[in-house]
C-alpha cells in the first residue's frame, strides 16, 4: 500500500504539471483531453489509495469515528485553503505559474512520505484495521502483521 500511495502522490503532481504544459501550449483540444484524462486517472488512483490508507490508519474498534475525523480534516483543509485562494492566485500569477506552483508545492509532501516510508513510520502508523488478525488469517501460528 505504501508504494501505491507514493505513486499516486507523484501522479497527482504530474497531472498538475500537465495543466501547466497545456497553459503554455495554448488552445489545444488534444492537449486539453490528454490533461483532463490524465488528471482523472491520477485522481482515481489517488482517491482509492487515500481511502485505503486512511482506513489502515484506523483502529478496528473505532474505525467509523476515526475515518470520519481523518477524512473530514483532510476535506476541510482542501476546501478552505485551496478553494478560496485558487482564483486569486491564478489572477496574480497566471495559469502557467499557478500550475507550476501547485506542482512544486506537492514535492515536499512526496519527499516527506518517501522519508517516512524509509524510516518505517508509515508501517508503524498503521492501526489494527491495517493488520491481519490470527482469526482472520486461518492459521493460528501467524502473529499480527502490518498489511502491505
């Protein structure tokens, strides 16, 4: 799952860059279709990975509450921070620089997640919803292992 999240983060940054390329190229129906198509694919992969990762962070005893809080916090930050400032930033910087800025803004998050993977922090953050229980595995000899 870690690699899937990392790949989806990279794909989402590349999809923002594709819109910067489109803004440089100017009017292009093929470019627009390619950028939107790639962004839809990247968002689809990223959405599935985020749901899986958020679910794995939860403790099985409190999955509904914890997932609701995690997803609501992510949604509020995204809607308030980016939703209210994007138009003003586009007016100030133009489309090309705006999309380049969003691509560059994604890099620290990608690097941070990669560092967390290398240090084992992603594995240690996974709650009981992301583990295999003895009763679920069908083999009483297995200990609980983090899901991969």
